[in-house]
């Protein structure tokens, strides 16, 4: 039978509360001599803390839920999700927290609420959630803090996201300066905040610049290589072709380049393509992809830390918009048309 904190107290002729203060660093001070004796007894008795019992006392699990949309279908091939997970893991390690990963099999609305309501986690980070998922978690937000990595659907202050409007404008201004006036768009998932924000910024820029938004040039790429390829094929098979395409992420931009190659459309001589993310692959792709850089790993660390501070120190989760920048490479060039 494993040793308990009572065994340590009995061995050292100390109160259980004094041993607890020594092990947990408070809340009441313990002399260095007593603390040293307690830790010697811990080794001697091979004591292991009972985290479940501790959570009943502190009402904290030192665990944060991490919800990732469509986990199985694309997350581990998605550079965005990989960077998001890396940022959360870095923050969890620094803050000595555990992560409960909510997969696509069990990340429905009911499961998330169960995880929160039965106190398995102290809060949650939602990565690109659907509206109904965020709405479900928000309904418990007074007791269970959460943060959204990417745009929040509820127009709340818990969103940690890139400046989608600025990033989109930088991409389109770059194309405009190169002489492009026929610009298409491959959007992301229809029900995700970043996708909606980038398409909205695209349409706003086109309107302000007096450029036509030809609906046959606006297609859905679902953040995927395959769907980005199909979307680009549809755009290029239109009776009138654009001279440039702004893609909602790098992966769909890679698919668009593949589609252009299939149709013998030269990138960038006949078609300029811009992505969004500035993944590691962007610099090594052929041609190297012009893209909008967003600090996903940093965004995830901030989101995770905000949830932990809200759970442990009752600080409100306050979101942040992160700066984006344009990285020019070989997939864009001056428009040669007329």
C-alpha cells in the first residue's frame, strides 16, 4: 500500500497540515529544516502525491483541455495545428500543467461539456472551433475559462488570432502593386472564423479598389491541398481566368500551384499565388510561396497561459490580436496581361 501524507506526519511527529505546507510551498511558511526533513521522509517512504485528493482540496486539476477541430482528418498534416500543439505543450511544460486532448471522435458538444462539468480540466483552449462548439463552452465560461485560437464566433474577448484583415490587405496590395486586377480567392472552411475573416477582407479590398469579385473565382479549399487543387482547377477552367489567386492558407496554395502545373499555367509568369501562414514548407516549395506570416506557436502559448491564469488566479481571459507580415518569394510576379 502506498505511503500517504499521514505516514510522513506520523514518522516526523508533525501535523498533517505542516507536512502539506512543506510539500506545497504554503500557504503557511515552514522552516527550511522542517522542509528538508519532510523531503527526506518522502524519499524514504517512497511517497507519491495523490493528485485526485489534491484536486478535491484545491479544486484544481492542473489540466487544460485542448480541443482541435477535425483532428483525425487533417490535424497532423496541418502545419497550423502542429504549431498550435507545440505552443500549448511549451506553455504546459512551463506552467507544469497537463493537457487533455479532445479528439474528433469525442469532441462533440456533449463531451466537451462533460469534461468541464465533471472537473476533469480547469479550462480549455479551442483550436479553430465550430460555432456550436464555442457556444457550448461559452455557456460554462463563468466557471470554466476558455480561449479560442483563431477567430471567435461570439465576438468575445477570448480570441487569440492573427490580424486577418491586415494580412489579407498586405497580400492583395502586393498583388495590386504588381499590376494584377483579376484576383481570385480560395477560402478555408466555411464555418471557421479565420476563413470568414479573410474572405470578408478580400471582398472589402476588391470593392475599395474598384475591382470585380467574379464569384466563379471564389472557391472553397477547406485548408487542404486536395481541395485547394480542385478549387484552383475550377477557377482556371472559367471562361475568363484571373491573373492571381489569394489563398486562405499555405496548404491550399500548394494545391493551387499543383493545379496550375496540371493545366500548363506557369506560376508566377501566368498566375501569381499568395498563401497565408508562412509555413516552413513555403520557403522550400517550387516555386517558393509568397505568404502572410502569422505567429501561431506564440498565439497558442498566450492562449494556454491565459486559461491557466484564469483558473488559478481568477484573472479574466483577455484575447490578443497578433501582427501579420508579408513574406515575398517566387510565386508572385508582375502581371504580364495587357
